């Protein structure tokens, strides 16, 4: 299960999406996420789904590798859909005890499920096709105007990049700890849900110790190399827009326009 989390990982291959400027991918991802909340019909979601499929195809990242991340959010997806299914008022189709299933509930549950799947998949695609260094540089460049109001842009970008990079590392560490404890007789899979939750408590102490140790080692390594971010720091590979990046921005604008027109204005 832990190995199925793809958010924060980088998949090394050659593709059009990989070669795009990180700023284009960041803007495209945020535009895609915002468009999902603007849509109020299934036609808009069909357009978003087609756009996502094309991006996955162009990225040369195996679809199985991307969609296996859905296993990690299965219970969150299930709970979200169940709550929307039973707690949405409207025209009742089926009812029992104090609960009822409505037409509006079915529609909202389906839309929320699709939205959550698209959101996780789109976010994972950005991290899978962008190295942590490029992600940090792109985010810092996009947030540069905030420096005028004394926002620590470089520090924020660095923290976000390190947090994303630490996700797969901590998941791998958790997997190792679980296997070590299972070899000593620990049982994480049998029993009720509460018992399983209690059995995970012994994982937290070594995991937190490992996380703090890694954070301390990283801080010491940065200090030993006299790392100082912010003003005056140069980059070995400065970000430069190319023709393909302009095409990428144009595609993003066209996609958002299509989603707004077909997903919100024409078919309400």
C-alpha cells in the first residue's frame, strides 16, 4: 500500500511533458485543479478527462504507475462518495431508516469522486515529470512578485520542494519498519479497524525519530555547504522559456476556456 503512493516521486524518461518549463507545468496543474471546481456537469469532466489522458500519453509515464496512487486514497474516495450519496437532499429514489438516496446525491457523489481522482492524478503527473530542483526554481520564479511585500519566497519554495521529496522517502522508511516488525511477529492486517489502528501506534515512534534525524542531517549538510538562499544566489541552469512553452500556455488557456464554456455556461 505504501509503495503505491506516487505523489512526490519523479519518473525519469524522455517526453514532451518532461521537457516543458516547470513554470508551465505548475500553472497548468493549478489551472486544471481550479477548472475541476468550476465544472458543474459531466460534459466538463469529460473534457478534463480527455485533456488528462492526452497529457499522460505525452508524458510517457506508464498509466499503471500513475493510477496505482489511487489505492492510497481509496478509503478517502469511498467516504467522500458515501457522505455525498446519503446526505444530499433532493428527489428521493430509495430510502431506509433515516437515510435516503436522491438523484442529486448520486450526481454529486459521482462528480466528487471524479473530481478527487482527477485532482490526485493531475498533481501526481506534475511531480512525476518534474525534478524537485526544477519544481523549486519554477515555484520561486512564479512567486517572485511577492518579494515586494517581504514574503520569503525562496524559503517557501524550498520547504514545499523538500516536503514533496520527503513523501516517498518516509513511505519507504515506513515500509521497512513495518516489514522489520512483521518479521518479529507484529500483525498489522488482522482484527477490527480499531485494532489495526492500535497496531500502527508502534510504527509512529521510530518513524518520527527517523524523520527528525533525516531533517537534522539535511539541515547540517546545508549548513556545512554554507547554503544561503534568497538574494544574490545564482543558478547553474536558469529557467528560459522556449517555443514549446508558449504552445503549452496556449493549450492551457484553450483548455480552461473549453471547460468554462461547455462545463458551466452552455450546459448548466
